[in-house]
C-alpha cells in the first residue's frame, strides 16, 4: 500500500480570490513505513502573500522570486502522487488549491482538465480525528500533543515539515507508528537487529520522558504501618 502524506503553503486562504500555492511537501509511506522518498518544491505564485498567510509560513516574495511556476513542476508532482492514497489534514483546503492550479493550467496552456481523483484517492485526517475525538480540538498541533508526537521544530508552518509531522500523527492515530526508513533489502539477523534498535531510538526521541516520583519518608512509614496491620497472612514482604 502506497500513501503520500501531503501539505501545502499558500499566499492566502481562498483560491477564488487569486491566491496560489507557494510550497508543496510530500512524504511517502509504503505499508505504513516511511521510505525516505519525498517531494518538496517551492513555487513562484506571481503575486504577494497576504499578511496573515505570511505570518503563518514566513515565505517571502523575495525568496520565491527565482522559483519555478506550477506549470514547470506539474509533471513531476503528478508523477509523485499518481496511484497513491493522499493523506491530508483538512483535505478540502489543499485539494481546492491544487485543483485551482490544474484549472489555471487548462486555461493558460490548454492542458487536459483533470482532478486529483483522476490520479489518486484522498484520506482526510481531520475528518478521521473528529470521528475519533468528537468535541475536542483536532488541529495538527492538538493531535501532536494528544499522540505525543514531537513538533518542537515547528515554529513556522512549512509544507515538508508539516507533512513529516502529519505522517507520525496519522500512524499513531491508526494504531502504530514507525519513523524508520523502509529497507526492503534487509536480510541478515544483524541488519534486522540494527533496524529494530533504530526504531526504538527514534520512538524514544519522540516521547517525552515520564517523571519518576519517589515516595516520601512519611509515605513509606504509613505504608509500613499498613503492612503491619495485615499481619503474617499478607502475600508480600515488608519494605526494605
């Protein structure tokens, strides 16, 4: 099973007002494991970002000035997502912008008018989260806290970083996770042990350490007194 976790950054909230995609980030999952294969592209939108959007992603027009336009990256992007299940948080937003770009290509370059559904299926993790956690906050940040996914590097939104974070959240939401790069050539027991150790190390790095709270002297004394009241018939020994 091939899945592509996808996120975009845009110049604003509504493509109907002329807003455009400025960044696409995708990471690949095969059989629920990250492969290390990804697609990442900044895009020249031929317009300024709205003030609110710029505050979210921090991607300036000066930075985008020499980047390719969507028409230049269309074939590579479509090739990467083709045949996959796209995993997107709040999918209507990203899909709306992508299909708006498709329509512009058709208008400006007589490209064949296509939709995402012509080439890939879509799974919306926001819809999934609302069903699993009704009445709760289900933003990506909220889900990171709920599923103990480390997003400390996420000071500003970035499409590739958000796609990587969403991959971890999606795997946690659906009953298992692995940050390990998929290695289909692993054959020897030594390689398998190394792979397993890497999984453990990566998962440990993403989990916050649980505090160890020791009993106070008063609590230990109270516990000892309770054990003495039970007499010789108790099944466990006295405290050291």
